[in-house]
C-alpha cells in the first residue's frame, strides 16, 4: 500500500484494484477491504505533503464514500476522518496563497462527512477551523463555488450550539444576511436550506426580522410560476421566521412588523393552488404560534364553586401551584399515550406480594350491614323492604311540590329571575314564594297531562322528588328539562360525522381575523355563572347552566352568530375543564351558530375523529321525539392562544369548535359533551327497579354506602336470587354464592359509564333466563356512582376535595374520600370472611379511543413487556384474567379485544383496578373503558355509540360472566350462549390507536431538518460545475460602494467591522452579482437556518 502514496500513480494503481475487487471478491471481502482502504487513506491524508497527493486522496475518499452507505462515512469518522479533514483544511488555508484546487474538494468532503458527525462543531473549534472557514467565506464572496463550499461547511459546524454562537459572535450572521438577495430567477438550484436558532436574539436585535418578512413577501409576490426552487426558498424563509419567533422578542418583532397580516394575505392568494399546500400549512402554523396570548375573560382561574373541606382552613388549593401532573389526564385513558416501558412495574415482589391492609381487622365488621343477604331472614315477608322503600319514595311528594322545576313553556328571562330569586329566598315574602311554587307545580302537572312522556324506567315526578333531595354547592332549584322529561334513543343509528377538508384551517383563519379586524367584533358577555343578577341581551342567544350536572361558566358573543364558551373548572380546583352541559334558547331557525369552547385541556379528542356533541330539543320532545341526538358540523379540536388568568406552569388550552343549525325558532335546547346522566336520575332509576322486581324471586336491596362530603347518599345495591325455599340448605347455598362487585362513575364527566351501568342494572333485574341464571349463581354488589358530588356539581374529573378519587385507593382518607374508603372497606370485609369477589369491574369512559375494551392485571405480561430480567417462562399465573375479554369479543358488537391490555403501570398503582387486584387478591380486576365516540370495527363500524349501544354493552358484560361460573355444566353454558345469539365474532382487523389528525392540533415547536442526502446532492452539483477561472480575479473582498436595500440602516455606517478587520457591504438585487459572479443563494439560507437552529 505504500506505493499508493505517490500522487502520480495513485489513481492508476487504485481504481483497477477496486474494479477487480468489485468483480471477483465476495461481498463480505469487498466490504472489509473497503474499510481497510478507508483507514489507510485517512492516515495518508494526515501525512500527505504535496498538493497532487492530497487531491488524489480526496478524490478517492469521495468516490468511496459516495458509492456506499452512510456506514462507510461513520466508519471513517470513527477512525479520525473528521479530524484529518479539519487539520488538512487548517494547514492548507494557512499558506499565503491558499490553493483552492485543494481547498474546494476538501471543503466538499468535509461537508459530507461533518454532516454525519455529531461532534463536528466541537472538533472544528478545537482544530481552529471555525473562524478560518468564516474568513474564507469573507474572502471569497465573489466566487460562487468557493462561497458555496464555505457556506456548506459553516452550516455543518453550526450543528453545535457553542460553534454557532462563536460564528454569531464574530459577525457571521451579518455576513450571511448581507449576502441574501431579493427575488431572483438565476441560480435557484442552490436555494433550499435555512435552519435558524442559535443567534436568534442577535437576529431580532439587529432588525433582521423585518428583512426576512420583506424577502418572503417579495418572493411570494413575484413568483408567479410557483417553481419548485422558489417554493423551497419560501419554505426556508418561513423556517427562519419560525425559529426567530421561538423567543418572545422575536414574536413581538414579527407582530409589530405586520407579519401576521402579511402571512394572512399571502396565504389567501395561495389557497387554490395545490402545489402550495405545504406553504399554506406552515404559514398557518406560524400565524397560530405568533397570535398574542390572550387571558381568559375571567376574574380567577379557580372554579366558581368552592366548598369548605373538613380539616382544611382553606378549601381551595394554591393557585400558584403547578397542577398535579399525575392527576392530569390521569386515568387508564392515558395508558396508551404514556405507557412507556419505564412506567411498567418491574419489581416482582410488588407485583406478587400482597401489601398489608390499610386498616385494622377490628373495624371491618361494620361492613356486615352492607351484606344483608348474609343475615336476612328469608322466612319473613320478602316484600316488606319494597313497601318500605315505596312509602319512603311517596312520602316526599309534598317536598317535591316546593321544588322549582324548569317549565319549557316559561320564558328564559323568567327562569333566570326565578333562579336568582330562589337563591335569595330568605329575602322573599313567604306568601309570594308559595304562590310561585304553586304555579310551578300546576304548570308541570298540566304539562305532563298534555304531553304524556312514556320513557321506560323513568317517571318525571319521581325524578323531581329525587332532585329535591339532592344537595349541591350552589343550591340548584331548577331541573334541566331532558333529565326531568327523559330520553329515548333515536330510532336510527347515527354515523360518525365526516370531517370537512381543511376545516381547522378555516376556523383558524376566522380566529386570525379577530386579531386583524377588531372593529368587526361584538365581544359582549351574554352569560355569567357568577353573576346572579345578569340579564342577557335581547338579540343574543340565552344560556343557562345552573342545574344538576350543568357546566358553563361564561358565554361571550364574538360575532352575530358566534360565541366563545368558557367551562367551569372542577370544584375547589382550577383545572379539569372538559365536560359541558348547558341550555341555550332564543335562537333563530336554520342559521349557522358557531360555538367555541375555548378552555378545554386535553391535548386531543375524538371530536377530531367523527364525534359530535349531543343536543336535546324541548320542542321535539313535546312533539313526541324526546331524543338526545348527535349534532354539529364543521367540528374540530385544536390548540388556541388563550392562557390562564393567573400564571401557571400549564398554560395550554384547546378549542372545541362546532356549528349548529337549530330546527325551530325560539326553541329551548340543551347541549352536552355526552349523554348526561345525573345523580337524581340514578336515585330515581334504582327506586323504579326496586319496584319492578318480584321480591319473591329477586333479592334487591338498596342501601347507603356512606354520606359524601356534601351530605348526599352514595347508594350500594345488592342483587341476587332469593333462595328456592326457606330451608336451611337453600339459604346456605345463597350465602355461599360468589360475589361480583361493580362500580362506576368515579369520574363525573364519564357519563357513558352510567349508561353502561344502567344497562347492567336493568338486565340483572329482568326476567331474561341469563339474568335469572346469573342471580342464582352470584351475589352482585353494585356501587353505580362513586362520585355523586362531582356528578351533581358538573365537574369533569375530581370530587369536592379537588382530588381524582381513582388515585386514592392505596390509602383513602375516610373524611375526604369517604366513598373510596368505604368501598375498599367492603372489599376488605368480603375478603376477611372468605368471600373474595370473583370479578371486580370499574366502569369508565374513554375520550381518546373508539370501541369498548378492558384493562386488567397480569404479572407475566407486565414483566415480559417491561423487559425485566426475571424469567417469566417458569412463572405460574392463572390465565383466567383473559376469559371475560375473550368472551366479550365473541358476543359484544362494540367490544375490541385488540384494545385490551393487562399491564400494571407504576403511575396507575393507586387506581381501583390495580389495588383490588394487588391488595384484595381479585384475579379478574378490570377497568371497562367505553368510548364517547363510536366503533371502528364490527357491525357498528363507522357509527357513533348511543345510549342504546352503551346499555347493550352493560348487558353483554353480564353475559360474559357465564364463562366464570363453577357449578353450571357445559351443556347449560352452551344453551345460554346460544340464547344470547352472539352477533360479534372477533373483528380484529383495525388500527388500535387513532392515526395522527389530518390537521395539526398543536402549532409546531420545530420543523424537520434536512436530510444528509439533500446536502450531498447539492455538494455534488457544486463539484460538477465548471472550474472557475481565478486568474486576475480579486481574492479578497475589500470595501465596496454597493449598498443594501433590505437593511439600509445597517449599512449607513462607514463600514461594518468584521472579526478580520475588513469592511464589506453587499447588494440585494435580482441576484447577488459582484464582478459578474453569482453567489449561491440557497446556501446563504442554509447557513442562516443552521446558525439559528440550535439555540
């Protein structure tokens, strides 16, 4: 190999050898030999003494690296290739008259190799090559190929923050900015890259933001042909602006110089050109990013509802505190997005060993009263309990008379007056109050007589009775009409709403117009939850939410038919705003009203994937169509520019926007996130179910688990079959039945969980033979609503203690989390008497995924998925936890087995599912997640789930319990399964998670960098150009009499002081032209981007 060091014989010896290797050697031999060649030539380059040898070595290296993959370049880097090239650059440049026949290929190769070397910037600093290359650029501004090569290398060096800062400190940005031309049609092949960031402050302070905006406007206005290169130039200019606006000063400069208006205008002219779609999208993203932050029009971020907590002098949390990261988006719902392997539990002891109970065994006997089936004397009249309950229900009729209910016949203004007067009742005259209440009672009775509603398992008067007993923070005295009147599922299935192309962009444009044309805005408050005396304008929509489960804090009329809506945070809290339920009236028919809910907190929503809010029309209900229906068009969900009133670390809000055309003039309608299901509805439903069963056959007992913080009862229901006879044997058989424990609605905003629970309860109380069999086999303990106070007060996630109750299961507080404390106590008690539940399931709702699915717990699957070193092959585990999901996959149309998982995450260690599995020892401990949207598989594919489908899911879950029965023979099980008539058979061909939204929900914080292949292509193109004629050409740029037209204020000085003492200024014209030499325009943008990219 030593013979190859001679420059004259290098090519003639080397290339025939390469040809021979490529034809005769095995691929592995070729590869090994080429790596050896690379190592040798790196050594030759370090020791090359003459020009010809150096040039030949560089040419050979370029051939080798260009022909292979990036692995060759990385191998060369590992052998000191970057350092060798940098040293060669320094040595060659230090001569009095640098030899550019060596420097050009050296710079080209350094750009290729350095682009793959993550430490190239630091290596260049250590070798002293950074400022040297910058000086070469200054000396060769008149030579396009030399300038291009220097710009490539400077771009590569700028991948390091410290290197980019060094270049900026030595006026590198000034050199580059003064080389940038206006619109040109010449030498556009070199305009592509521009990645800015490290010197953003300098760019802003020197006023370059204005120049970038003028450049972009110039290119947009003059490029009528929409050439690919011109589009690339506009992309890089937008990228520069994007990086500059990453800092507050940059955004302020962008806005003050009319950047938003300019981008808006240029974008409007390009909307119809398909080839400019990417430019339009990035312009929209930049405008969204730069819209000034606007605080919500509230006096405080805290909820309008506060409740004094026992043992806490201040009921409300510190507003200055950062929100609980764990509770935000905190439940199983976020498992798919946050379920990284490091979150999985890897300690086998924590997975397998049962922790000590959180309370002494001596306190457990108190829960015996919640198991009346174990002590009930079935020799007594089994109907006595029902009679007592019935008399109890009827005894409150007088109380119900005094409860003000919403009359659909009365005006909205009258109801507002009554709402406020009801809250100031102590100021009213008793006679006046009695007269009004009597009028209300008479109106409601007349309404029920004329429009008799016939809703199964619903009685309006009974609902009114239950609502009268319900205790709320604001003291609700009005009942929402849909809850009072009842709901029937629509006769037809409702398909998912198609998404109109670019609908989000259209809405963003409308929002940008708010900023640009403030004179067109109304901006008047038309509803304020905190102002009891507020009267809405006569010519606006009228809003109302002061009823059970209602949530709307403020409404602002933006334009004639557009309203911004602000939701109330959870009680005693300043976050978790997602659930909404409110009344709207005084509308015009067939007019498109746009509603913007502007303080949503989740980072994505099924509203981006076909989901619609639900609407209930009083007019339609009175005409015999009492349906909650999916409604709304032009629906999208995206990040907005609003921020909290007071500084909080979490400052991101999202807008849910939708448009509704109401069918009737002056109707009274209700809008909600999902089908509402109130606490009063549950209480009324349980009373109706208790009356519907035959007490001689069905043991149905409703009890109070405990009182909530606000003093409401948390019901617990026991359902099983009465013994076949009063003999000791049959009673003993009943008391030895296995237990099934079902809970729900721990998160108030997950109303779909209550509809699934409703289906479960109604099925278990029915005469269906499967239900009868299940009652004869199991004792069901059902707690349908674990968070009554949250449901009543319209919160989304928390209880009145501002905590997520599904994070309190490890050590629940008996005072602040009583429902969780006593539910866990009941489970402990069943475990202590040898009756550990066979199945536990907590019903939830899921806002991010479609279908219905289960989360369970498995030691083996968790350890395997986490990559734990524990040998799971020999680990024994009962696979029975998969039995119910597999059965549901066969029989439940809405169920998705593929969406189920059984992993135990550290962040979910305090949830019901994990605690009941780990501490109580329930193998089949589940969370059942039901979508708010619909299904993407099976017979319901493309349809939104309604209350019918949700209740069906509750029934199907009961069917699936047949698979865990012990005493039923196989024939009987098959007969029951046949009776079920399964209509779903493992539809597994679908995407488990949602694909990315077709439009960007966020406005991008970064854009993709250019690929190395693109830079290689430009380098090769520059190398292929004809050699420059350097003879007689001025090598150093001296003072020039040409001035900049884009940055005149920067050139008004006598000169610009550079690090090498030179003063230079350049021309902005149709091309950079000094002594008839074209400067590579895109390379200037490339380096500018690189310098700004890394800050």
